[in-house]
C-alpha cells in the first residue's frame, strides 16, 4: 500500500477489520471481519491483494457448489427513484 491516501493525500492510517461486500453482477458475498488499512481522514480503505483474492476464490467456490456459505441472508432491494417518487 502507498504511504499516502490516493483519495485525499493524508498520510495517517489505522488497521481495521470491516465487513466487505463482494459483488459480481446480481450476486453478492458479505464477508465479516476483513482486515484492511483505513485512512483516518477520509475513510478510504485499502486491502491486501491476497485478501481480495481469497474473497474472490471463496465466492467462486460458493457459486459453483464446492463450498457452502456459513449462512445466507434475504435482502430487500429498492431503486432510489421509487423511494422518492
């Protein structure tokens, strides 16, 4: 990771664990407690390449049936124009 935030230019970061939503088309995988480094000024998050590769490979394994997800959620979806119109 760069020592400077590519979004705001800040140089102060902190290590965090966050929920990460991996999305491919209409399908999603929510991964809890993903390690990242976060800019303390703007909140931009940086992930190690091997962490993202693991999330992607787990998504593919779940999708092709070689791995079962720990749990499944039902999520309502709305288009913003319907909420305000």
